[in-house]
């Protein structure tokens, strides 16, 4: 992976996770963040891979079982539906939302679901495309700008903690549940 491209191992450091934390990766895809989170939170922690693509979740589960990673659980869900993650309210220390905002229609529903599942004071790391780059990333009309992302989260109960470097083609933001 190029140093200029978004790097889950580096990006996840902005959440300051610790042993025993409970985390979800909303739109987990191939599980790059899941693997990094699972190393940090250790056997006493738990990380949920939440995605609408059943085939990706099954592959992720098989891959992680082969690697003997045990502190994860897959959840097949639609984050745009009410209580879509199927997680308990106020049960998480952190959420990772990487390269998902540009893919969902009901962005407010996803942000409200993140707010619902986080504990008070918990954090969300948002990584998304900063632009359309001809052939990689989303088409221009689907890009959610950094400013639009901040507004979306602030209007739905979050405060921005910091901007985080996330590679040449992405922005990174850390919010806390207010």
C-alpha cells in the first residue's frame, strides 16, 4: 500500500483505542480496520464488522478464523434502517466509518445510528474520499466534502475533536458523542 494512500493501521491511531474497548466498523468491507482494531483491543475487547454485503462478511469471517482472530463478530445489516446495526444503544467505545458516506443515500440515518450505539463521550473516526480521482474512488456527485461531513455530524449530536491526516485522497475526522 502506498504511503500516500489511506492506511488503516495509521488512521486507527487517531481513536486512541485501548485494551478491552468495544468497537464497530460500519461498512467494514474487506475488514482492513477490523484486523488493526482487533490487535489493539486484545482478547478482552470486541470488534463488530457491520456490512450490508453478506459475501464480504463471510469472506472476512473465514479469513479471520484462519488467522485465529477471535475478538470479532460479523453483523449483516442495513445501516440506513432504524437500529440497523443491531447493536445495543450506548454499547460502544468507538465506531470506524471508512469510505461509506459516499455510498449511502440516507446519511442522516447512518449518523444517527452511530450516535445511538456510542456511549456518551465515545468517538467516531470518519475516513472518506476528498475528491473524485478519475478511476479511483467515487464519482464526483457522490463525494461528501470534509465540510459537509462536519456539518452532518455536528447537526446530529457530535462535536469535532480533530482533523486527522488520512492519505493523499482522503480526509480524516474524529468526532465525539456530545
